[in-house]
């Protein structure tokens, strides 16, 4: 809906509805003291999502962050060179 990340609005605390907390106690042997994750994991970051989207669009996987315009252009040129060789 927004053409760039600059126009993307993140909801603030005042935009959120009232939340009722419900405490559910369970024993989880894999978490510390039975704890469970309550939010988005660090393992799924937006950088990985961007990398996947760019890689799918170009057909080239990136191994280094950040993915800059220069790296994208270089990857496109390398793919063209490899395509002309084969």
C-alpha cells in the first residue's frame, strides 16, 4: 500500500486496543524455567525477508548484509556474465 518504507506507519501504543492479560501456567521442559517466547523471534528478521524477496526476484542468493544497490547491480552483472558463458 505504501511505495517506500518512509511512508510506512507503525502502530503506536495509543493505536492499540486494550489488552486483557491471561496468565496460563504450564511446564515447558525446553524453555528456561518453563518460559515460552512471547514475541517475534530474533531468528526471523526483516533483513532475512528482504534478502529472500530480492533473491527470488533476481535468482541470485546474497550471503552478505547489508544488501546495497551496488551489490544488487553487481549480482545482476555477474548473472548476465554467467548466462552468456553457458
